[in-house]
C-alpha cells in the first residue's frame, strides 16, 4: 500500500512497555487522526514513526518499504515531515532563520535544486500571519504563532506525509481555527497525506477521514469519522 503502515508495533522505555502491538494505516492522500487521553502512548507512536524510537517488534513502512534501520533524518528526507508536541522552534533564531535552517539542512542533502524562494513563498501563503514576523525571534512569538512556524518548518521540506502531534494544545481558540483551516487546505487543495494526533475531539472529527483511539497502548476503536458518534468518544477520552 502506498502511504504509511504501522504493523503490530511494541515499544518500551527500558522495561516499561508502552505500546502493546499497535497497527495503523495512513493511505496516500488520507487524513487520519489518532485520539486518546494523556499518557496512552500517542507521542510514543509518532516518535516511533519518525524514527526517534525503535520498536521492540513490529514494523513501520512507508510507500511499501520497511523503515527498519532508517534513522530520523533519513525518514525526513524520504518525505516524512514531523511537527512534534509543544513549541518545536529555536527561540533565539528569527522566524526566517527557523525556516532557513531546515531548508538548508534538507537542501544540502538530496533536494538542493527543489528548495527555492518559491517553496518558502508557497508555505507562507498558508500562514500569512508569519510574513510580518519574519525578523522576530521565535521565542517572542505567541503560542499560536510558534505553532504555525513549527508547521511551516515541516512544510518547507516538501513532505509527502505530514505528522502533527496535538497542534491545538495550549493554543487560543481564534488561532485553533486558523490551524484547522490550514490543515484542511493542505489536505483538500494539495492532497497531502496527514497523520494527526489530537485530544480535541470535535477538531479531529471535522478534519479527519478516519480515526483511531488509543488507550493504554492499544488501539481500542477505529472507523470513519463520517460514521463516528462524537458522544461515544467522551468515555474513551475522559481522564
Ligand atoms: N522518555 C520516556 N521515558 C520513560 N517513560 C516515558 C517516556 N516518554 C513517555 N513515557 C511514558 O510512556 C507513556 C506514554 O507517553 P506518551 O508521551 O507517548 O503519551 P501521550 O499519549 O502522548 O500523552 P500526552 O497526551 O500527555 O501527550 C506514559 O506513561 C509516559 O509517562
Ligand atoms: Mg503526547
């Protein structure tokens, strides 16, 4: 299958097992959301997909090829863009420098020719608010602006799969709408494949085609969002 396939992945920190055989598919062109309360293993799953954690067993494959032994940087070069939880920007660098750093890091390797001002302009079209903040240190951006910059940083590398870990966490409602519009645009207009982790159920169900709910390291529910009953998530997601 083209896209991402996670098959029966088990992950532990030392002796503490956190994921107990998780399987998940993100077909090319789809938008899949993983939901679940705090500490159930959502970030662990994404870090395993991104190549930052190694599973004890099971596999992650991308466009039909196994990613076993493929490191995080190499996965990024294969087209896996990752926006980690929290404010994943360099606070001392300006907005522009934050974007340049990732463009240069990618560009030095395989894709020098394809990364140009045009790519940057296309990404900034999605985040007009950032264009007036290009020379501001990222540490002085609001939470919502920093989140937009973190997403823009992943996009300037031209990913084929965008992985987002709780993009609405700690973000004020007006900015949540902007982030939702951006994700919807990436999916609908550009057809980008997206894997989203969210605890904000309504946001996730509005955006995603399919969902999976994690609980204590296991997938306990999956389905089409069009057939999902939002109230059924209350119990699965309650703290
Ligand atoms: N580096 C680590 N070392 C040891 N245990 C960890 C580590 N990171 C996470 N854990 C534990 O693994 C479990 C899953 O954590 P994880 O961060 O994947 O959950 P999560 O679903 O992303 O939570 P949240 O919604 O709070 O972000 C938790 O019990 C957590 O305490
Ligand atoms: Mg997390």
